[in-house]
């Protein structure tokens, strides 16, 4: 496949209008690069490359009403005007030799050494091509089980998951995306307790999202207060019993403490499996919104709801549903063409994809759409509108798929599908709708992510020479300009939002303004869940959505959220208690500055010599790079020297730990006050933060500062950039602030995402 567009690029193409944020993301993550890493295409060329290569597939179908050249132009206009965007691999790889355009895959993990390592090899190929992978490890025999062929003892699912995690660490997806995995284990597997507690240990499984697959029987036993049986997956024999309520409470506690693992409702997912004759669904993609059969893949895309809000002559904002329906039909055609255009990394995947032809059309810009319409996110009106919109998207996508089936034929397994049994169709695609994460796509489209409320009304970008630029949500800024007549009041409102990221406690903001422009932490957990359920009712697959809870939320709150999610009919749920998740963002707006202290020169004090004998202690600290053993020796009851040792983390990390220890020791022996040292090290962010009780270890220097503060300065103290009582976490790529939404960490400034 050539990188040259299949049709000449028209000279009169409309040029994309991109804000500085979108330009940054395009350059960093999407534009093709030369051997020196410099962009060798423009945004216009990127969108034409994608539009022309996808539209070229129309030539295969004699009944298509479109000329490929005309459709390419239509696809191009749809994308550059922010009406629709496909998933990231399509933007990156369409019209290139790699040609892998699907975002998510599920691979089977059989109970054999050969099968396990085949799956690992296949995952590596998928990650290399830009996709994410989901696995169910439920087929693997439990730890301690006898291996018949050798007489040995099985090591269990978690030992093999560690191998998958390590392999993922080494693979950079297409040079721009880090590998992402979902690991799933059934709640009735004998190793379920070890799985639930897996992320307690030394930052393990940092390349995995983990979810427990809950069955309907288990949920009924939880509500009845009964025990349940654990089964050996090899032969179905009972291998033990656990109290369902106790296991459920453990899931709740872990979600309260760190957000891991999540839960999916496996039986509900399989009740909606459109092709049960093809097998049982065991797993989902990394963010949980796309349940798939083994070897299936799915390509996703999203329409931007905010772009369909129009204003009449009287200034009244309405949603243009006719235009939305037109774009849905075009998007379904686009995604079906992507199936044909994509080069799949495995023959087994290509076969399954073409059997079922699943696509996943979703939405983004929902919060901005509500803002523009003046509707509060946490209102009945918003829930009703959400259902109406997703009902329209679902209905029109099915109509579009049926029309494509008339042109091109139904998906090959239609005759044995649930649609045939119900007398529906025939359809071109086994599924048509998914609400997927849209982190980087929403940045390109200039809108809010998915169906999430906005994380904040402003965010900070780091620009040249350390300068920080605070950007305010453009829908909010326009609304303030239109509805607040006093320029001084306008400025006061915008200044407050730049400082805090929210309208809360803004004395200058009218009450109706604060009611509409609510952010993720202003919305109750029940409203988050209700919105997810509203969209799920009209979505074939699942919904990527985070239920945000305040830091003071209790385990009972999360327990009720889980139970209500089960009752509401969602297919899985991700909860996030503010401050609990590894790598949480700590500031919005400009953030706060730590009090600076005048540094005292060490040179004028001289460096004290080391006594022959010193006494101290060694503290064990979990970090994202492994266990740090921090030895602090004292003289006269004060810290005198520090030795930082970290094992099995590679020479680079070990060298950094030793260097930090030597420099801290030099400062201490030179008379630098321990508080000055703590203030310098505290809050330094890294790419692998891990949670601890009441906070985070952001990096090796941050962990050392924490130990020094606890020992000598009376406890936690305040970190630089704290907001909502939390420590600062920055994007490892650009230093911008991260937010936790759609089940994943996202940087609004450069598009970095923890989930690939």
C-alpha cells in the first residue's frame, strides 16, 4: 500500500481549522514522519490520505451509489469539520504500508504453554501495529494444580500475566502508542483473590487494566448472602467455596483504594452477543467498551455532538438531528470500508473480522453539546436527551447497515445470528454502536471527551521556556460573553475559572451559569451512572465512562454504585475516587504554587566528614520501578546520609537512585536543612506513579522526600500544585496536567494517554 493518496488532492480543498492543541497532537502523534522524526505531511495531507484510501474501497462494490473520488471529498469534509473522526490507528495508518486500522483486539489464552506463548507473540504483533489487546486468563489452570504431561505444578494465571506485562513494556506501538492490555478473570476461578489484589504489589501490571468478570449467579449470591463455588477451568470440578459478599466487599475495597480492578457483567454481555454460534465472549478491549470474541477486532469512530448544535435568528440553540442522521449514515459507510481497507496482523483475526464485520460508532462532545444547549449534565432533561440522541444513532446506524447489506451483502454469519432469529435485517455489520474513549480524537475535534462531563473548564499547557498557558473551554467562554453583559464581571468569572478550573465558589457567576457549567467533580456519582445507563440502553456494545466520586466517598458508596450498575443494566463500571488512582491529576486551571524558601548556600558551611560508625534505619517503599530500600543514617539524631537501593529495575533506574542518594547525602553533610531538601524533591512527577495510603509516590525523588518528611517533619505536608488535597501528577511527555476520564489517564495538552 502506497503512502501516496489514491486520488489527486483537489486544489480547492477546505483547509482544516485547528487550534494550537490539535496541532500539537497531530504533529506529535499522527502526521507521518521522516527518518529524522520530522513531519513529512501537513494536516490537510493527512486527512486526504485517510479519506482517499478509505473511499477507494467503494470501487469494489458495483451497487455503490458513490464514485470513490466524490466520497473521498465527502469523508474529508466530514473529518476536517469535526463532524466525525475514526479511531487513532485509522488516522495513523490509512494509506500507509502498515495499513493496520483497527483499534481493539481480543486474543484467546489457551491452557497450554504453546498456546500461552502463541498468544504472547500475537499480542506483540498487534501492539507493534498500533492496536490494544484484551485477554481472558480464565481458561488457565489455577496455581498449584498438577500438570499432567510433566508431573509439575502449574504457576497459575498471574505468573503468565507478568510475562505479558513485561513483553508489553518493550514494545512501542508504531512509534507513537504504548501497548495497552485488558486482563480479565472470572469471579469463579480458584485464583480470583490473588487476581483482585494483584495491583497491590510493587507497581506490577502497569501495562494492564484489570477487570473481574461477574456472573449473574454470583450477583444473586451476593444479594442473598450465600457462598459460591470455584471451578477448575480444565474439567469444571469444584475447587473451593468463597462467601460471595466477602469477595464483593474486597472488590469494593480495592476500587475505593485504587480503582483496580474494575468489574464487567459477563452474562449480560453474552446475552447481547449477536453471534452466539461463533462462541462465547470472554474479554473486552483495554478500556472495556468493546466486548469481542477470541480473534475479533473492531474499528471505532465517533460523531461530535457539539458540532450539530445550531443557532436560529433569535439566538436559540437547537440540535440538528437531520444533519446528525446524515453523518451517521456516512460514518457507518466509512467504518465498513475501513474493515476492507485494513491489513490485519493475523490471518485468524482477518477471518473473524470479515465473518462478523463489527463496527462501533459512538459519540463525543456530549458535555459541550449540553453546555451549548444550556442543559445541566445532572438533570432529567440531559438523561432524556441522551437517550433520544443515542436512540437516533442506533436506529440510523442499523438502517445504514441494512442499506449496505443490500449493496454488498450481509455479514457472513448473519444466517445464524440473533437478528435472523428475530426477523431483523439483514445487516452488513453484527454490531454498529460503541461508546469508546475519545481522548485524543476529542482534542483534534476541539470538543469534550465521549459522554463524560468536562474534567475542568480550563487546563494548563506548558509552552516554550517553561511558560504556562491556561486555556478556557471555548463553549464556556462564548456563553459568558453572550449572557454576562458587564465586561468586568466577565473578566472576574474567567479569571476564577483560570485559577480553579471550575465555577464553584465563584462570587461573580450567576446561579444559572454555575448550574449549567458543571464539571466531573461537581456531578454526583449517581448522575454519572445514570448517564452511562441512558446511553447503554441504545448501544450494541458497551459504554466507556468513569463514575467519579469525591475523595471523602466511602466504601459503602462504591458498593451501592456497583449494585445499582448491575440493576441499571450497564455491562461494566469503572469508579474513580478522587485521589485514589495511580497517576491522578492533581491540579486544574493554573494550580497552586508551593511556598518558596530562600535556599541557603552549602558551600559556606563546608562538608562534614563521615564518622567511622553511624546508626540509622532502612525503610521499604513501593515505587513504580520496584521496591526502594532507603537507608537513612543519623548523627546526633539528625539525618546525615542517605543510600537509595532499588532492585531488579535495570541499570538506568539503579544509577538514578544511587545518584539521588549521593546528592541528598552531600546536601545533608553540607548543612542543608532537611526541609529544604524535601521541598526540592517533593512533587517531582514520573511516568510510573504508584498509590500509597492517603496519596501517591510520584517518582523516586518524591518517595525519598516522603520518607524524610514523615521521619523528620511531622508528616505529609503540602505538595507543590496540590488541589483537592492531592499531590501533583504531570504528563510524562509534555509536563501538562493529566485527567482521569473514560477509564484512562489523558493529557489534554498533547494527547498522551496511559491506555495507548
